[in-house]
């Protein structure tokens, strides 16, 4: 859902699949998370599909 949400807003993103990419999986663990999705927007981390927090992070980074 995060991918669809960002795409509809015209925001490009890089997807990392933690099931297939051990380095990406370790990055998420190192951030202190054990669940996905984790969306990184600048310095902001949004865990799960939370449109309010996604919009706040996008706005803080000047992307919307």
C-alpha cells in the first residue's frame, strides 16, 4: 500500500525486499524495527502504512 500511495502522489522510491536482501533486512533491524514496511524519507522513518505520518515526512522534506 505504501508503494501505491507514493506512486499516486508522483513520489519516486527505492524498494528493498527484506525477504530477499540480507543487507536490507539488517538495515531494518539496526533501525530497531522487526516489521515492515519501514519507509525512510530523509531523516524520518514511518513504520507501517500510516498516510498521516507519510504526508508529514514528505512535507518536512519538501516533497509535497
